């Protein structure tokens, strides 16, 4: 059976910002010219959720209200995998570690060996869920992407060392927020950056999470609030 390349896959994207109180900069890299999805574009690190992500332990889970907002219009069972995928993709594509010191119990998955050998366990407690978007129909790849905001102070690695990064993104760099629109960006990245600009000086999660819902039936802009009805 061949894979349906246009099936909507769950994905996680990580927006890391450093020097928030002085000259905020965001971590981005450039996709290759031969990439099927968004060639040549500057993007945040991220990618599709793997089946194995569900089995990777987290030292700590993402906090409320992000949990209930991730559940809003989505399968609650995905939350763990989305958080793991975000941390894994950040590490694979940039070499940056979002974790806490700790020892893995049992066998370490192949994709996590270097992470574990550095002495860390993945930690999602500092992530904030800030955006969601489904790729519109007609694109060669389609993702239901959840975007997570992370303060660079939470990273356990040298912020300027990308030597452990894969080759998926080139020209990895910290781009000043006031200059980032000079780069070749996907439309949705520009929209997300507008949201991030408002978050730079605010440590609390956003009041609600924007959701660009582009499925096969309709296109809509929604807000995920994650309200839980009292029992």
C-alpha cells in the first residue's frame, strides 16, 4: 500500500526566542531547494509526529491552560506525542536541547541516543501552545501543525552551536524579530510571527490559541480557548 502524500499529518513546530527583554531573536533555518514542502523558505524547526513519539518519556508534561487547548477540537491522546515531537524535531534540526538532567530508564530510542548521552530527559513544562494551522488543500504535503513557543533560556545547550544539527535546515541562525520579514517566509509563518511579537514581553500563555482550519470541507479562523465544563 502506498502512502497518501496529501493525507493530513499531525505535526509540531517550535518557536524559540532569545534575548526577549533586549533585542528579541527567533531561531530559524532555510529548507532546501529540492524540498517538496516549502522549498527555499525560512521556517521554524518542526516536523511530523512519528508513531514512536507516543512511547518516549517526558520528564514533565506541558502545563495548563495549554493542555486543555490542545484537547480543544483534537484527540487528547495526541498531546504527549505532539510535545515529544516538538522537542525531538528541535533537537534533530538544530541540535538544541529542551530538557532536564536525568537518566533514561530502559532502552533509549535511536532518535534520542545523542539527547540521552548528553544527560537529559525531554521536558515539555516550559512550552506554550500558541498557534495551530492546517495546510490548505492542493499542497504536496499537508499538516495539522501545532506551534509551541519556548524561551531560549530553557535550552540546555550552547545557543550558538548548531554542530549537532541534521542537514534538513541550512543557514540556521537567530534572526532579529524586527528584521525577520526581510527573509523568504511562508505565509503562515508571517501570521505566526505577528502573534509571537505580542508574546515577547508576556510570560503567560496567550488568552486563546488562533486556529487556521483548512480542511476539505471549509476554511475558517477559530480561537481555541480550552474551557473545561465543571463536573
